C-alpha cells in the first residue's frame, strides 16, 4: 500500500481485483514462510505453493523474490507514514506525540521475534537502499505534514534532546 497522499484507486475490473488478490496472497504466503524459515531459505516455488498459484504466476507479479521483499518494505513504509499522519491529528503536545511515536515503535520491536526483526530490517534496507524517489517523498511528506500540523495546532517542542535519553531508546544499555 502507499501512503494516503498517493493511495491508488481501488481495482474496478474483475481482472484487476483478481490480480490484487493474487498479489496479496503471494505477499502473505511469503511473509509467513520468511518468518518460519528465513528469507534466504525460502524459495519462490514454496511461496507460489503456499499462495496456491502456479510457479510462473509469481513472476507475473514480482520479477524476483527480492522485488517481493521490496514490496513488503514499501507496505511497512506506508504503514509508518499513516501512523505519523494519525499521530499528527491527535491531541496533546508535540513532545507527547513524539514520545508516543517512539514508544509505539519500541513496543513493536520488543514484541517481535528475532525473525520478524530480521525480516523488517532486510525489507527496510531494500526499500531505502534502492528506494524510488516517490517512496522517499511520501515518507518525507508524511513527516513534514506531521511537523507542520503539530506546529499549526500551536504545539511546541518542550523536551530537550537530552530528556529523550530514555530507556526505551537504549533497551540493552538501560541509559
């Protein structure tokens, strides 16, 4: 999915809906297999089998397994952008909002399994290493909108950076 600013129109034809459904099944099957076995140990054939599609159908949607991983990362970036937008609309000061943002990410990481963290890191590295400019712009736009909205609402940043030196930022060192 893309961020709200560039969200595509829903598929209108039966063919478009079926294509999207197949793509979603491939993404879901791949995620489940990556979390079970790891990215490198999962084959395209296993993903196609788990998604109940022919091996060649996989390549109608993704040129390679790495492209599927990049799409997974793009979905994660879109989720982060939407989360930023939702936080910007909330009440409270910008400092509380930023702390809520950091806590939500810290909680997500803390509850994730090692394979989930590895998969997220790998998909994000693919997205940001070779990210198309529009994905970068979408993420930047979401963050800039977040800052502008909170400023327009009269919120001010009261915390010094030193005050953000909290345990949730450094869970292993306890700083």
